[in-house]
């Protein structure tokens, strides 16, 4: 019996209710074999948010993303279209692009033997191949990776047969299509290196049980008992890849900033209810979507090892607001940087403590239903795989 099957059957059985369930044991967060299976089951088969259209505004602009042993090149072609390719030369398998990002490449050239590809991925140069039998350059383009967009975000999927992006996240997308998020622009990016398993980070994001003792500033602005969850990953026939809900501002606070108040206008499309809320959703497996009345915060997560993750935190604002002489995002960025670091610290402590030989799992509190939902979903999917 596999570990995933053992856990799914014994601890998080489908007929178990939250009040009976146990958390996964420590091995789930530290075993390299489990992470390898998670890469194959999730990160190589699901839609991953990898950036924004604005990250590569001009032809030849590019960035690379690493995941497990894979590297993917995302580049805008001369035709204006963004595409993604495995970062692998068709000649000897050499990784082509070493830089994490760059501007206005005219072509993609392998440093080893100078095989050259267009920004659309076509092989346009291969020295000393004219005498080869059955060598068809048109069939030697870079290996493509599926790339789709929603509201300005770029999503890749290494699985050629996976359902489309809209089919995967359609229920979530329909809730937020009313906002022109594609028009928002990046004001600040913060990258964190965290010594914790990727699932511990999502578990932490999925509950506010910890908010009162860990985040006094956050809890002052949105009390940890406010709001509700309205999407779940593992619930019956509606199993999806999104979970989360919203929290409500305390008193007359209007924004998640130090003072609780801001002179910035709300994002276009906000209703009166929206102006009182912060929306928090996990788009499995690598995005945290946090929509505030006046800005959008996005975390994207990349597992590096069983006990280390890289997190990119981006802050987006209305460009008209950003053009104002008095625009300053620090009231939001610095507050969230503090909250983020508080989270990463307790996640690192959890990584250390759950690695103890004595810890074999615990019990969920009444305030950790979203966390239980996530764990159940992950373990069932691993079992199916």
C-alpha cells in the first residue's frame, strides 16, 4: 500500500468528516519521493501561473521558469504572441537560455553548437546539417509548452492532454471577470526564499486560526473570525482546483494598509460589498490570489526541494492611480512584507517540528476546514495518480 493510499484510507477517508480527520504525518512534508510524485501529479499536469503579459511587453522579451528538473522559456514572438517552450535544444538537449529574463532577443541561440531558433520557436539555423538524410528543419522546432492567458496573467501547462485553462478555473474566473485585472500594473515585486514545504505554505494561507497570535496588525484590520469560505477543492462532485473566500474589514477600515485607510480609489468594478472585503483564494497548485479594494496581491509558489520553496509576491495597482504624483504603494507593501515574513517564519518552524520522529500527525481545529479540504484533495489526487 502506497503512503498516499494509506493516508487517504486511514486518516482522510472520503466518508470522514472534518471533526474526525487527522493531519498528514511529517513524511508528507520531507520525503523527496513524495515531492517527485507531486511534481508529476500536479506541477507537470496542472495550470501554473508563471507571470503577466506585462512582463514581456515587446517582441523578443522573455523570462524563464524552473520547476523540478524542467526549465521553460516564455517569450513574445515577432508576431506579438506570447509562447512557451521547453528550454532545451533539439540537437543535444542542451539548456539554451541561462538568464532568468531579458529584452528584445532577435533569436534564441544555443551556446553549444549555435543551433538557432526564431522567437516563434522555429529552427532557422543548424550548421553542418545540409548533408544529413531526412533532416527536416520544419520538424525540429523548440518543444512547445501550452500557454494560455486570463485577465493579463500567463499560465503554462506541461500536459498536452490537460483540460483547458477556462475549464479548469472557469467557476473562479466568472467571479472576477467583472474586474479589468489585465489593466492593473505591477508596482512592486518581492521574492522570498523559505525553508518550508510548498504544502505547508498553502496550508498556512488556507486558515486564519493563526492570525490573532501571529499577525496582530492583520487581525486588527480584518478579525480572524470574519468572512467565510465559499469554494472548496474536494467537495463532492464539484471537485475543483480553487479554494478560499473572503474576510471583512473591522469597523470603518477600507484598506489593508498600516492605518486601515487609504486615499486611493477602489479598483474599477468594486461593489459596496467588495469594498468591505479582501478576497483570498488558492488557485492550485501555485497561486495565492488576494484581491483588496484598492490593489491586487499575487503570490506564486515554486517548490525547490521538500523543505525549500521560492515565493514571488507581486502588488498590482490601477495605472491611473500609479500615475498620480502622490502615489506610494509602501503602505500596503511594507505591511504585507511584515505579514509574509511572520508567515514564513512559522512555516519554517512547522517544517522543523513536523520532521521530528515523534510527530505522526495532529488534529484539525474548527477553524481549519479549508486546510483539511486542501490536505484531503492533495492526498486523494496522489492516490489516484
